[in-house]
């Protein structure tokens, strides 16, 4: 498929992942009702929804509840009390603002008050009490939010005397900085589309390993960095680059520092991935990239990005291993591969040979074009023993020149014309049948 056609298919898929109009209206209604109760100027939407990177179905919303400026040292209150007071306020007063036909419950967890809605849809809002302090790199306020409190330690902490000089139980946060960052990168509309597609893939990973929990925000930040480095990326290249470098991403934690907390990294959780989980992720990554190499007009983008594993043969290589994007232009045909046998006899495009070690010379029937590199792949039958299946890719000509007809089966030779943009414009295949296969 042409690059433009592949991008069109991917963009259509990304659009289908966006929150629906019904979901957007519901979110607006819920947010508006909480604003009305808590004060319009005190509430700020944060998280993926205002960054426009949320996907359907949308189940939750994050809201900052700004209590005022960061208090002087002696005036700081116990975060437990802050959370309890905010929960009590919502519990007592929100019933007059809750959307019709919905019921709600209020709880406290981690650093937020959790409002859970039940009705036509289940929905959760995390209301995060906070104080504003300082400014981020965009000149916006940053915030102090209650430190995450482990439930098992809560009773112990409450039994101890609160020390108002201890500010370590509050953490710095810069959610508006991340929203502004996404707004800036979002000048390229393909940025948010790439994030949504990767989030879809991440969700489907649960089917491969229920304990494999990559964090959506981390993956979004990886893609953000890609587009910051090159604002001219299109959707295909953005998706390709993300999966191409995924093995390095998961193997190198502590790369992306939190905007508000020096020395804290949003990707530190990668240290907990097991070797088995990393292997699953690499095989799932291979499955996406192999599928993109073989994409056609009839391919389903949803199927391509539904996580599945691809177990490679030991010596198998693909063009993505050369960092080459496959987007073949049918109007730029590579033409047929020419195959000459040992007596220099022209052989048909799909040829049959005996297993008597004939020598086969594979060539192109076109003149080599300036500015292009030509890669060759030889793939033997998967019915052979793994160490004989090959799949090697070499530049200029096939790895063995000549090749031989030693192994029985259905094999093929492919050639790829790669331009100076590291993009495969065209490819050609020669099928080879050896023996009685």
C-alpha cells in the first residue's frame, strides 16, 4: 500500500478510538456538576481527557480541587484531614448536583477523593485536593497534592501526632504542564492518533498476560518525545518508531523524569518487569511490525494492533530490523526478479527445481536506480528444521551467491527497493518450489 493509504487506514482506526459524542456530553455534565458544587474557579480537569489522548470507552475523569496557595510551614494540615474534609463536603452536598438517574458513592484512596457513579454507565471521578505553588516552565501554577498513603499504614499514621512542619507527606505535581506539552506537540494531529492506537494495543496486552501492566501515561510520554524530536512525523512513522524501539524502552528505566519531581521517573516501574514479560512484549511488538510489513487494503487495523505474539525463527529477519518502513507504491513496481540456473537458462517467476544442488542466481530485470539500496531476503519453508528455515536479509544480493536447491519445500526470494528516506517503495518476490512440495 502507498504511504498515504496506510496513513488513511490508521487515522480512521484512531478516530474510532476517540470518546464518543455521548461520552463527551456525559463527561461535560459530570464535570460541570462538580464545578458548580466545589466552585468553578477551584476545579481543573487534568489527565488524558483534557490532553485529548483518552480512548473509548472512557471510565474516569481526574479533577484538581484547588484549596488555595501552598500554606506557610506552620499552617499546613494533615493530608488525611484534607482528604476527609473534601470527602465529607462532597458526600453532604453533591446530592443536589448529581446528574439525573445516577447515584454516587464517595470514598478515599491514595491521594484523592473517589466519586463513583452508577447508572446508565459506571464512571469514576478522582477529585484531588491540592494547593498551588510556584510555576512550571510554561508560567502556569504547579500543585502540591496529598502524598500517596498506603491503606495499611493509615491507622498507624492517624495514631501518631501530625507534624505540621513535615512537608514530605505532600508531593509536587505539574498536570497543567503535561496538558500544555500535549497541546504544543498536538500541532501535529498525528501525535494524539499515535497515542490512542498504542493505548489500544496496551489494553489488549491483558489477554497475553494479566500481570503485564505497562502504564498508559508512560507510553504517551515516549510518543511525545518522538514527536518533539521530529514534528514532521506522520502517523505511520510515529507508530513504527514506537514499536521499533520498544525493546530499548522497556529495558532502560529511569529515562523520563517527572516534570515536578527532580530525581523521580515515570518509567521507574519498568524495573519490576520480569524477563518472561519482556519476552512477551518483544514478541507482541514483532507481531505488530510484521503485520505492518504485510499490510494490504483488506487488512484490519484493529487486528494489527490487537496484541498477539510472533515467535521468530532463529535466523529470521525483517525489514523493520533495518529500520525500514514498508509502504510499497504499486506505480513504482520493482519488476520481476530474474532467476538464472547454473547453465544460464532463464527460469520463470515461480520455478520448480530438483534437490540436486542446482545453482540459482537471482537478479532484477531493471537497471539499478541511483539513490536506492536493494535488500534481498531468502526464506526457506517453515516445514524445515528451525536452523534451516533462514530468513536472512542482506544488502546488494542474496546472502549466498549463487543459492542452491539443497532443501525441499516451498521457498521464496524477495527484493526490496529502499529510498534515501529509509522507506521501501517497492518489493518483488520469486517463489521457488524444490522437490515434490
